C-alpha cells in the first residue's frame, strides 16, 4: 500500500497504516536504492524520530535499501540535522531520515538526499515515484547494515565549536516532548548557555501541544516560561529539530523571518557584500533594511521549502538562507549549508552575546511591520494547486485592472511560489500550497498596524479563499 500523494515536492509523507504500510515502505527503500545506484551512491545514513511507529517504519525502509544493495549506516534515534551531519562525518552521500517533522501523530515520512548538503527536490521525488509505483526498482547484491554510535557527541561538538559566549545566557529550551528533547539541552549547554528545560521529556503522544515553533500555543507557553524564570530568551524546536522558534526576554515571540533579519544585520558588518536567500513568506523589511544596504548585502527571494532553500543557498554562494517557518541555512563558515535548529540557536546566542544588548532591544531596532502567524486552511492535495492557480489569476487580473485591496493598489503579484501580492504601501498577502500537507499556506503583513494586518487577512484574502468549496477550516487565524 503506497498512496501516490505521499511523494510530495521534496519530502515523502503518509498516514501510517492508512496511506502506506510496511510492504509499501520496503518498496520506497528499494526505489531509493535503485535511484542511488543510478547516481553512483552506495552508502546511505538512516535515522528515525521519536514516534511510536518510527522504528517500524525505519526497519521496513532499511529492508528495502538492503535488498537494493545499499550499505545502510543506521545512526538510530536522532534529529534530521544530525542525520545530515552524519553524511559528512561518515562520508556517506545518501540519507533517509524517517520523520513526520511537526505533523500530528499518525503521519510518517522520509527526508532523503544523495548529494550533501542537499535533500531531494521535485525532480528527484518524481524519479523516485516513477521507480516505486512503476515497479522498476529491482534487487541488487551487496547490501549491508552497520549500527553507528557516537553521532550525538560529534554533532554537539561541531555545533559548539562555532559559538563563543562571553557570559552564560539563561535559555528556556522548549521541545514539545518531541525528539529534540533528547539532544537540544545538551547542545545548548555545550555552547555555554544556562538551560531551563521545558517539555523535554520524550512523549510521542505530545500531551501539551505539537512540537511546532510556529504554533501559537507553543509560543505562548515559551513566553510564559521566560517571564516566570527571568530567562534571556526561549528557543523552541520542532519534532525533528531542523527548525527553531524564538521568544525574547519580554516573553514576546519573534517570528523567524524577523529573527533572520536580525541575524543578517549582525553578520553584515563583518561580511560586507554577503548574499542572503529569503523565502517568499518572509517580511518585506529585508528589501529596505538600512544596515544590509549600508554594507552592500543583497537579498535573493526564493521558493519556500527546505529543499528549495538549500539548493538556492548552494547555487548562489549565499552566506545564509532564512525561511519564515524557522528553517535557517547557514553556509560555511557559519554551518554546513543545511537546516539545523540548534545551529540557528547558536547564531541567536552569538548575536545577543556580541551585541551586549537584550534581544528585545535588538528587535526594537527594526522598522515597524506587523506580520501574521502562518495560517493553514485544509485543502485536499488533489485540489490545492488548482485553488492557488485560480487565486493567482484573480490577483493578476485585479492588478491589470487597477484594483485595490483595502484602498491600496496591487502593484505586483510575485509568482515564485504561489502568489505574493504586493500593495502600494509595502504591505502584502501570500497564498501558496503546502508542500507536505493537504493545506494551503497564508501569510499577511501590514506596514500600518496590527489591526490593519488582521483586516488584510479577514477582508483581503480570507473571503477569496472560502469562496472555493475545497478550502476548509484554518488551523489558526489572526
């Protein structure tokens, strides 16, 4: 059993037992081994996250890889960035990380790659899908399995080598009872932080909230803990540890796009002319930031999605990439070019230490902009791209006709990834299809006020969305 929709833009995601079973996952492993053979890759790192069924998923996937002739290096329970790091540490080009990231329980999936530091993009996923569903996988000799110890220590030492705190910052470490709870506190302590653990006990039922640092409930809990403990900040990590959310010393969340801008501003003086890649969900403040402009830094807007962003950072020689979801992509010498929530945490700690000012004060330096939460209405996988295409056409027609949204003309519709609708005062609205769930993704930003931001959503884009019968309830709204 393998539902075709599970082969998504750059990850594989299925409901375990409903959309894929063990035999289906063995087929995925066989397909990945076949694709690896075509590309001259034999060594594949395999790891898993903390869910009740993840080891069973990994076992089935590994069976398929072994039958396909792959040399499987099983690093056990780990975070996605730990599996990515293991490719470097073990000199193994392939990776197959069993994780559903922040998806609710019931979901499983695989993050894959055959050329470090990249993970699969749409062409790779299409090739894998064709092999698996077409029954063109085939067995091959030479398969082997090695269980590898010591990854956590090597990964932690690598992270800590790039962070130097002149004073121990007090940090709330929030993990939502996900996999990061096993590894994040120790990594932060190795960086020199004083750590206050919050929901770091592993519990795959996620009793308090899903480990998702974009979720309003998780951010609110992080803020309360900062105020209770007098911490300098809170750092929250998603289910597989490749994303990081930040709450400042006043208990206020800093969305990842603005946190990315703060990091870029901190890096700019020492790295004039640096290029930063920014995803289309991010704040428009990147375009007009005076610090970046003063140091000759450039901003490259790109598609949302960790695979797309990794590729763009590598292709353009950028210093770093930022995604509003909390995926950050530090290239050498800041990192290895892939998304690692703890590497992001290290950059945040380093920024505060070097500035000698609280995070809330650094945030106050930014020009005012009111950006919404990331909001996701349900929309079936087979319908979501059509809905986005229809809305894009509607906005483009509105621009051509000189139409306005809340009294502001539409000046541009950027179609790099969905439709980012720019208004004449610099405010904007975005709708795109989620790459890994049956949802749409909606973000709005106002340069006027928080109330205007809410109105842009409630009056500017929500009525257009709900006019489509395929669009269902939102996961959260402003």
